[in-house]
């Protein structure tokens, strides 16, 4: 190839990215992907060690003042937040008839209202900049359902309506809001399942395997990228076909 025919691609701009709950699991892998891509990455987390290159602000997404304080700390260190990945979440699984009000409320407060708190705070700077990427981490059970997970499924389904409402409110400002819905992922939690249970789950997945956390991170990186500026209010499943049609 001659020097004249080579296409020179513009250098990718480094952005300020916040990934909540980047201390473990999928959130950790997502944060590592953004670091590898050259972004300035921060997290809001409660405890634990962080990946290299990730700035940590201690905070609790279930508390508004804590979220606001963590964002202020991140902005002072790195600058205005341009990409938000709302990943922090908890489970309190229990059958419907045995589930307590507290178990239901806690999961909604962290998984759904926590995402709302973070998006509300991050959107202020995004609106001023007329640029932003919001990615909410849901789950295949948000639309597929899961026995013993009425609280978790409701919280994850709620993110879909939330993202679509955000898109209608501020989509004209260069801001997108999308949902990534992982299925079964190879994490410490799935590894602890008995072999027979793992085989049962895999039999229901058309791909015949669990996903790697990096595969979820790749989907997040795409919808958070500039090439996905015309994708908003979408639900991107990373579930090997498990939840097709939901």
C-alpha cells in the first residue's frame, strides 16, 4: 500500500467515564475496557480494590448526598463526566410469598433508584456539553423473569422505561441512554453453582455457554462510543439468545 493511499484515522478522544460498582464482576471488566481504550475512568463504590487506572470515589448509590459528593470528587479530579455506566446492583432473592418489604425496597433503591440518582447528577454536565452517553446495566431477567426474583426483575425492567424516558427528554442534546442486558456471565457467582445446575442453565441458552465479562464490556463500549450516536432507548441483550423476543 502506498503512503498516499493510507487512510489516517483521527485519534480517539479520551473521555471521562464513570462506572458504578467497578470493584468486581461485570463492572470491573467494563472499567478495564474503558481504561484500555484510553479513557479517564472513575467509579463510585463502597469497598474493595479497583482495577489499575481507575479513580475511586467512595459512595453509596442508595443515598443522594453520597452520590452528589462522589460526582463532585470525580469532577474535581478528572473533569466533567461524559459517559456514565450505571452498573451497581444487589440481589435479595426470595419467593414472592416470603419476600419482605425491606428485601423488595432495598433492591429497588439500589438497582433502580440508584441509577436514577446517578443519571440525574451526570446529566447536568452532559446537557451543558451537549454530549453524553448513559448506559444502564439491566439483566435478561428484567424482561424474561426469574422465579424468586420479583424485586430484582422489577428493578431491572424499570431501567428500560427509565432509559427510554431519558431519551425522550434529553435525546436532542447529543445524549444517548441505552440498556445492556446480560444473561449468565462467567463470574465467581456462576462458578460456585453445582455442575448439574450450570449444565441445566447452559442447556437453555442457544449459544450453549455462559458469557465472559469482557463480552458485556464490549457491548457497553460500543453503545458508549461515538459510532453509536444514533442508537438510543435500545435494549442490547448479551445473553447468547436466552431471552429472545423479550
